[in-house]
C-alpha cells in the first residue's frame, strides 16, 4: 500500500495535483523519455544562478525541514537534479510553510525556476489557501537517477513523510510516494515545465515505483 493513502501531506496537496498535469503552454506533456537514467546532463544547459532560484532553501525552513538523500549514481551537482530539488522544495514549502503561502513569495522564484506561472505559482495557490498540518520531523526526499533525453529530462524522487506528518506504525514498511519534475533546456538554462506528486504511468519499467517501496 502506498504511504500517500490517508496521509495528511497527500490531503493538503490534493488541489495542487489537479493542475499539475499540463505543460506551460496548456498542452499535455509528452510521454517521459524511456532512455536509461543518467546522472549527468549531456547538454550544455545549466541550472539557473538567478537569486530567485537560489532563494529556495533546499533544507526547508523552521516550519518544514527537508532532508535529501541521493541514490547511487546521482550527481548532486547535476543541474537537472538541482532544478528538480528546488522545484519540489518550493512546492512543499508553499504547501506547509506560512512564510511561503503568498503569491509574492512563490512569484519571486517562479520566473527563474520554471517556464511559466502555470507551472508553480498557479498550481500551489489552492494548496496555500488551507490550514496546513504541522511538521514534526524532516520530510525525507530520496533522489533517483534522472532520465535525460537531449534538451528534456525528468527528475525522479521518493518522498517519505512518515516522520514529518505520520507516525502510524502500520505504515512502517512503506518508504514513500513517487514524485517527478519535468524540465527542459531553454536558452542554455534548465527550467521546470511541470511537476507531478503522484505519477500514474512514469515509464514501462516500474523501477521508480519499486524504489519508493524499498527499505533504506
């Protein structure tokens, strides 16, 4: 059973998920690339060094702590990984931290981190309007090797919210839910085009799902 069933984190993000299935031009995303995962981007694109992007705290803030873990083969300096991590961090901070609930806070990073406001600013607006659960322990996110295909890529991660929002013993053997961030190289810079906190059919190979159910 997936950990996201019955979890407070999933409930708070339900409205957010409704609007994350389209690209910035409001067209369905193409099927994620099926090539082998790679830990380094084969294109000259880099992660944005814009202050707005760097303002996203990967470790979270006092309201929501985020702990990152890199699977074997994941290069922490890979720009695709950097953009993916900052996008997920922004999403969870927007949902659970009072300091990130305003359009001003999200808008500050949206233009530099994504291809348009409909990628991050608009999808998180509904989630930011409700009362948020209080996090206890850090939200643990394990990064899997991304898929890179030329100037497009998909960042994959397992989000484990057991310590942060759920202490139910029956979920002890479940690691987390799968999350993805699609990115594209635009003018030499990797930017997020969409995120999905519950991918239904990521690839023909379910290794990404399986990794999220493995004990560490």
